C-alpha cells in the first residue's frame, strides 16, 4: 500500500514517515571533519558548503528564454509578483541545485522551478538582497529602499509517493502519480508580519542610510511545515481533501452518493423512512443537519455538524496498521521536503526593485555556527 501513498495541499498523505529537524543550532566551529571552518562572516552568510540560487529582477521589456545549460538562475520581474516552485523529496536523486524553469510565471505563464538535492535533515536557508539602492535621499520621509517580500503559498505542499527515483520533471511526467491536496498544515512563516521575509536592500544599516552591504537573513522557517499526512483511503468522498465531509460520507447511510453532503433528494429519501421525523438538532425545522445527527454516530453532540474533535475521533478509529498507518500529524515544524518522496513547495516573490537576490542552502548535517 505504501507505493500508493501521497501528500498534498489539503490532505497530505504519506506513510513512510520521517522526523523533521529544528532550525536552531548554535555551536562552536569544528576544528576538523565535515563542519570545519563553518563560521558566520561579514556578509551575513555562514561559510561552508552550500547550494546557491540567484534570483534576478528584470524590467518589463525582458524576453525570458531558457538557457542551453541548466544553471542556478531564476528571472522574475523587477517590479511585481512572481511564483517560484521548489522541488525535493526522499526520492529526488540529484547532486546539486538545478533550475529547470528559469522564467517565472510573469514571463511564460508557469512558475519558475528549482530542484534541491534531498537532505534528510534539511537545510539552513539564508537570503540577501543585492543591487543598487533606491534613488533619492535616504533622509527623506518618503524614501523607500528597494525590497522584496517572500510569502508562502496559502496551500499546503503538494507531494507524492513514488516507486522509483526522479532526477528531473521529465521523470515525473513518466510516472503515474496519485495526489491528494490538503489544507491540514501550516508553514512556520507565512506572512509578511514575520521577520525574515521582507528583505530590504540596506536594512542592515543601523541608521537606515543607503550605504554599505546588506547582510543575509535566516529564512529557514519559510520551509518549515507542521500538519497532517493522510493516506488517500481516508479521502472517502474523493474530493482531494480529508475533513469532516469524509466522516459523513463514511458513516451516513443517507448519504447515497457518498459526497459528505446531504442534498435535497437525500433528505427527501430519509424523510420517506421517517414519515414523521423528529427535529433531532432542536433547531425548529427538519433539514440536512437532522439527517447527519441521526445517521452519523461521530456527531456526539447531535448538532448535525462534525466538529474538529469529532473528526479527530474518527481518525483515531481509522489509524490503520502501525507499520503502515493511514495518517500522521507533525506536531513540530519539519523541513517540508522530508514529508514525502516528492514535494512541491510554492512561494510568491513580491519585488520592489531588487535586481539580485541570493539564496543559499546549507545542509544541516554538515553545518555548525559559532555563537
């Protein structure tokens, strides 16, 4: 059954589960071994082995074309928003960061796509905005430096289980993938109110002046995820979500088409069996809620709705085999690409004049920082 497992944006499913790792690490540099000489340096980036992604801001007249050789550059508008999809996972078999689509959706209609080598413990991620400062006097009240805001997509990651390794989008197209989408999770950072998302060209200057070098910021939390993982068997109504509707579809004999919704025809059919039906919910009339309250045992409070605690009770009764569970919940943030064999993680970049954004990925397993 494991080869059918998948994961997604309103419904993550995966069975072979791996534990994520915290982003907090503070230790003295190693004097030898794989972590040797990894220390914090003046530009804000740690030193040491890493993967680098360069994001270039282009003007509106730029014609984006794919280079002959795959590289590490993505093109987004100098002013405006663009989508970038990051891809990795337990069965992604590449040895370096590769950009397979260097043109963001602004230029070709599809998100830019970059693949990361899989790291079981994940990466530390740092970003730095470079390029010229904004025009004008930094002392003016209305002066606004060039900046870029990074936001996670509202949807959870879309992920799949695979029967074999993949090394490019072409490999994925050859596979028969079963995907479920779930909203059962959140990212550690998902709004511009959090630190580390809004990268300003000179935000590292104490006095706000447009001089000097901008320091890199730790944006690792942008890739940390918490939430449910569901096997597709729990998507009883087949809508790509695992939620209260599946509880109804799985338990109500009145839900003839098993979509989790009691429609007018199903209500009428139930009333034929109950010629003088009771107002089960006590709301003053007889409707679909009374059907649910009458036919779904998990509706413990009898209000015709499945609460979150009642949904959890249903999950508790549908755990599956301990060796092959039907669901799992990540209670603490995990590196998003460890939750499945193949994971797509989408971010939105809102650019206000940044010409060059550097993003570096440092493997957690070989990186240590000095205090």
